[in-house]
C-alpha cells in the first residue's frame, strides 16, 4: 500500500544535503524542512549558515580527513535521504587541462559522494527504505561543452554511481536517481556570466527564462518523497526544454 503525502510527507525522516549553505543545495534543504524532515546540511566554512531548523556540519570534500569524519557521522546518524549537491567546476580547454585539476574535480564531484553514499547504505538496508539523489549537470551525459572535461567526466561518473546503487539497492527499498539542472538562476550563474550573457542564454531556452532553485528542489522533494515508489536509476533533466531543442 502506498502512503499518500500529507502536509509533512517526510516527517520522521532524516535528510543529509551536501552544499546546503547556498544555491541549489540550500533550496533542497529548505524543501526537506518544509516537508517535515530533519536536515543535516553541509558547507565548507566553519561558520556556514544553513536554513533555520537544519543542523550544520562542516565538510571539505577535497580533504580525506574531513570526508572520513563526515562518513562517521553518517554511519552514526543513519539518514534516510542523501543528496549530493555540493560540487566544483574548473573550466579548462583540453590543451590546458592539468592532472591535478582533473583529480580534484573527481575527488569533490565523485569520490567523496561515493564514500558518503556508502556510509549511508547500511542504515537504509536496516530500515528497508532509503533515497539517494545526485545533482549532476548537462555536461557529461547529455551535451558536450567546451572547457568542461573535468566536471563532465566526474558528473557522468556520479550518474553511473547512482544507477549502480539503484540496481544494488532495489530489493532493500533504496531508490537512487540523479537530477541534471539546466541554467538555473543562482549566485554561481551570476558570478560566471554577465547580465547580457545571461539574457542571451535565456533566449535560447524554449521557456525563455532560467530555471529556479525552487523548481529543482521540488523535483528532488518528489524523488525523495512517499509518492515516488518506482522511479530509480534515472537521470532526470530539468532545463526548460533546452537540450531537446539544440
């Protein structure tokens, strides 16, 4: 029997969201809180500000020691939901890309998330319920973009990781998916592009606008909520139709 969602469909659940101090990660943490979940949100700075009601945990994804300490916390807290939202992008052309940058991208975008997922799985198996969502990118699986080799390879790996978790965890009630946002109205976009460049990008999107953080959070909330009982092993694009009309 499927539980129908109420006003607090995630009441009694514990969700972990990496990168929960800003942007998409913060929006996802806020969505989980509204849905009644307890939330642990991470940030890189010791004074990170998470949404009111969430617990803060400092996490440096490029530090083995920090990731190991966080995984011990995961093992102790045994979350029901894990969203790997934190990430990094280091644009470089192929003739300029260096191994150190490539490895750093993989450590932050793929290796650390893998360890975090691994730490959460035993608790999910005990409860016979769990949800994983990885925030990926259009670059890597859906489109090739100049200067995006490092993040594309890592995010493609993150998608493959979640597909494998979905296959391994299905019999234990564990669902795993990825969400690939298009151009979303975040501080990062505003840091990377000038206003006229943002306007030009929006003009190429069928809906003629950037997506919102709330739209991404709504999709993640659905994937992790009681209404989703059968979607697993998928990477879902949310981009206003951009990649279907290139």
